[in-house]
């Protein structure tokens, strides 16, 4: 791999590590970057790379929340953490809508919605949604203040909103957080459950893309994938800590304004490029 391509891969890893956990659409950012600073790789590899690079981010969230997501405890004798098993049951329920729709409509969504124009529109639409929902939510008292209080009905609601994020530019975390705020879940709880929900969702998407691509990597392709995932892992660890501190005292409006501004910029660039 030559140096310019290495820099592109590192940059994409940094962008993935930052945007995966912020409600600003990691896939949208990755696709837009590749539109203007493309990797010198095959289209089939890039399609797979943009998803599988998220595996580094998955490892980061598992590492950071290990005690919260690992269901076994080893002290004097092995024991099962019932609250963690319950949490995973709700996570699995939340993944069902995305899993079904992903299998049925993955190719369709990539073909018709993976465009800069669609990404820009979704950035703006969900940016406005964040501002409106946070303004409305300001005077409300959250009804759910911890992941333990999330019911299976609430988990289904999370899953439906996560499924909306299959359209590039939406943001998986952004869509689930907006849905959670609408039904009275606190910001911190909404963000945490969104992070946990990312583990099976992103793992499943990564495995699906790997199987679809095949495992016959060239040396350069394998290097790019491993470097991208490693960078995404390191950056994700930092971003996860920062975002959890941030939302203790702030709302998500700043991300709404960012999305709107970025969406407008993308629309302008798209029209200019065309």
C-alpha cells in the first residue's frame, strides 16, 4: 500500500471512530469522503470496507462497557448476571427489525439511496428532528433513567427507529436516540442502549458484508481493513468517554445544527460536482 492510500485509510478510520458514536451518520460521512477522496480499491471492496471497519468500533464499546455486557462473573465460582442476560434479551428484540429489513433490502438501499443527495437530505431532516425533539423534550421529566428500566416494548420501539437508519445519512445512534427521547428515555440511557445495540447490529452487518464479498483478500486489501479497524478502535475509545461526559450536562441540539450545516454544504458540493 502506498503512502497516500495509507493516509486515506487512517483518515477513514478516524472518521469512523468519531462519527459511529455521534448522531451524525458514520456511513454518510464515509460515503461522502470516498466520493471526494476515493480509495484506489475495487468498488466491491470499498462497499465491504465501509461496513466492516465498524468492527473496530464494536470492540471499543465492548472493551469500555465490559462489566455491563459480559454476562458471567468469576469470583469464587462462575455466576450468571441476570441483569445482563435481561439486557441482551432486549437488545436481541431491538435487532429484529433491522435484521429482517437488512437481509431483504440491502442491495436496494445501496443502489437507490447511497447517493450524496440522499445523504444530504437525511442529514438535514434528522438535524431538524433533533432540534425540534430536544426543544419539546426540555420541559419533560424522563420516565426511563437506566437501561434496567427499559421494557421489551421500549426495546421494540428502539428497534423500529434503528431500522430507519438503514438509509445512508440517517445515523443509527441518531435515529434510536430521537426515538428514545420521544418516549421519555433519558439522554444518557438512550445513548448507552444505542451503544449496546450497536454490538450485534454492527457485528451482523460486518459478517453479512464479509460473506457477500468473500474472503479472498489481496495483501493490500487486508492491510487496509486491519489498519482501518485498528484506528477506528483507538479513536472510538476516546470518543465514547467524551460523549458520555458531554451528555450529562448538554442536549443533542449541537449535533442537529451540525447535521443541517453539513447537509447544506453537501448539497452545494453535489450540485457543483454534477
